């Protein structure tokens, strides 16, 4: 199996070990990379008591995510054909959609017990990704 396109799932700065691993693997294989960050609706609820309305919170979160993805591309993407992608939705469904629509050959994601992608790799979602993946999945421990 030839790996030409790697999807790196990144949610915050704690996922740097997995991001670095994915980019290094891409360099070794001559593969291109798509870095995906998923914005879940619950992350942008805001706080109306503090005057932060959901629409404003979502705009701020999208901007923060775009900046985060551009920093990743700048820091890790030298000599790698890199696309950054931010999507809003449920994380597992969004990852599956990107896999199916982008010609992804391998997913690289980090697992941290109490933070970050633990939202993705809680027992149910981890089992879903690992047991029935449409393609190979590489889980990088980042604790």
C-alpha cells in the first residue's frame, strides 16, 4: 500500500508530538498532508451572562483555529505539500467525511489521557476509529 496523503488531526498545541510525527512520516514517504481541526458546536456556546453570545464565540473560535493551523503549517510544513482544513461538526463524522472526500491514505492523531483528542479517543470513539477504519489509523501517545 502506497501512502500519498496523510490526514493529521490536530486540536491544540498539546498535539504537537503527533503533528511532528505525521509531518516527518510525510517527508519520508513523499506524501502530502492535510491538517484537520474540528470545531465542535459545544466548544462555541459562549456565555450570555458575560455578554459573549454563541455567534461571537463561534467567530472567535474559527479565527483562533485558523491561526493555529497556519502556525502548524509554518512550523512543521517545510518541504511538505500541506493543506490546512477547519471544519465544524461532530469530530468522528467530520474526520470520516474528510477521509472519504480527500483521498486520504493514513490518519495520524494524538491521544492524551485527559486533554485534547481524548474527546476523540474516548472509549466509544476510539473503538469506532480503530475497529472499523476505512483506512489505517496511527495513534501517537502524547502524554
